[in-house]
C-alpha cells in the first residue's frame, strides 16, 4: 500500500521537477536527446544554431517555435498558435518572452560558429492584443569572424530549478555580475541591489532593469506573494486546468509529448499504474493528495534566499522579445555563477482573477506606471538537476 507520506512526496516533488535521467521506454523517442551534443555534424549553420535555440527556457515548456528555412542563409521564426497558453497568458506576453529566449540562444550559437545573425523583429508588424500568423522574426546569417560569448558555454548546463534552495545568501556582487551579463547588449545597463529592500524608483535609461532583494522584510513579502500567486492559480479553474492538461504523467507520456509539465519517477509510475494518480485526481482540488501536493510548493517559495525581477520601460512585442533575451542571458549567467534560478510567474499574469496580486507584485517591485514587470524569479543555491524534455529540431521545421 502506498503510504500517504509517499504519495505526498511524489506529488510534491514530481509535478514540476522534470529530472529526466533515464531513456524512454520501448521505441519511444528519448525526451532529452536534444541536449546531447546539439548541432553535431550539422553543415547548415542555421540548423546548428536552431539545435541550440530549442533548449531555451519557455513557459510551461510549450516550445511554440515554428521555423521556415528560406534559400541558403535565411529563416523565419513564427509562433505555433496551437501552443499558446490562453488561460494563464491571455495576451501571449510570456509566450513571446520564450520566443525571445529562443532568439538569444540562436544568436549565441551563431556567434560561436562565426556567423552574424541579422534579426528583423516583427517584419509584418506587431500583433496585438493576441499573436496571429504574422512572423516574429526574419533572420539572415552572414559568415564573418565573430567573438564567442562565454554564455554560450552554459546553454547545456542551464536549468529551471524547482528544488528547495539552500539557506545561503547570494553575494550582491554575484547578482550584479549576472545582471550585468544579462543586460550587456543594452548599454548602459542599469542594475542594482535594493540595499534597504525598497526597490529603486529611478527610471532606467536602458530598456530594462534587473533588481533583487534579500533583505528580510522585502524577501518575506515576495515569498508570500509568490506562494499566494501559485495558490490563486490553482484555485482558478481555467488556469489550473490549463496546467493539468499539460501534465505528462509517467515516462511513456513524457516521451510521446516531450513538452509540458513532466511528472516522472518510480512513484509516479506506480501511482499511475494503480489508478491512484489520474488526470481527474490531479484536476480535483478536493483530492487530499493533490491538495497536499500543491501545498508542498509553499516551502519552495520560502526557501529562496533572493528574489530577482526584470522590468521593462514599455511592453511592445519587440520589448517582450528583448526581455526574453535578457532573461535567457540572466539564467545562463546565473548558471555560470553556480546559481539555481526558478521563474515564479503566477502573480505577473494578466487574467482577471489574479489582478490584485498583479498589482501587489508591481508595488513590491517598484514597477512604475507605463512599465511592465516581465519576470520574477527566485534564485539560490540548489541541487543539480537533469534537463527538461525537448521535442527535437525536426518538430519545429515547416516543410
Ligand atoms: C516567461 C517564462 C515564464 C515562466 N514561468 C514559470 C513559472 O511560473 N513556474 C515555473 O516553474 N517555471 C516557469 N518558467 C520556466 C519554464 O517552465 C521552463 O523554462 C520550461 O519548463 C523548460 O525547462 P528548462 O528551463 O529547464 O529548460 C517560465 C519560463 C519563462 C520563459
């Protein structure tokens, strides 16, 4: 008999902790194959860069990237409109950030391969208020000597880490350096710790600012906000169901889909096989195990020694792309510094049921009128984890 403690730890640890280590069962594809030597043997520099780009962080691991290769040295990136998150991301802002992260990894891989990528964003105009068929970017590659960015070397090491973090402070210099590298392409970078815990209100000259706090009061408020956002999302039926629909339960389901929220491990297999863990039970907040599993996220919110956030001066689609690029760089730079990072986005989302927490998130981070709070992450020192699934380059290429 499965003990309550076992099921709790299974539900608590597994849903958003895709530490995939084993190969896929049977003839199913290996969900982490894309992480092994990406682009190896690729003669086409576009495909080499794309093999790295698909390893980008992206909301709910939807991987909504469609690519048309054109001629010898051009390509067009579009969003896969079947892979949006309408309930939790009704304006597609987060999806666009994930496309920005994709472009940043693409660019890093180009520069590591003596190619310059000329990226024209939204060549047919910016779709508002939702994404449509119009392309995100037209890209042309030029062969020329380029300097490799050190962040390229972190692409395979980068993770979203949903483990509890150590009770160990991060030095401000470590955060400053990660923020500096994140914002490096946009000069002059405006980064800074909020020494007394009250976020800076000085308008930034750069398109973004990255700030963080680790002072007790500000940290306590952000931990509470993070947990309340998570809890509110779970209690908002459409938003929670969107996550449940994207849960991939067990190795076979993960291998077949290679996206979404992976629930993996021996206990998951056992609970699934015995009928204890079903899609219905996951969707049922009155189910004791589901409820306790959700509750197990509280200590994650609380174990963060630092919360950091990224604010943009406006919220155009181009800015959202650049914010996604900056976040990818922040995550990579943190990786280089030995830091774990975990976005915590619920209170930043734009659906009505969370509006009060959205306002609270803006207040706590000092987001001014006209500015947009694009990312909120917890950062700290955490255990090493495995990579999240990827569908593989072939799935992104249109015929
Ligand atoms: C805009 C954006 C928002 C995200 N929000 C969350 C979040 O709220 N909670 C979470 O656990 N992960 C969040 N993530 C991380 C993704 O779920 C993660 O990138 C994806 O599952 C792939 O895993 P990987 O980053 O380890 O490759 C977010 C990522 C992005 C780019």
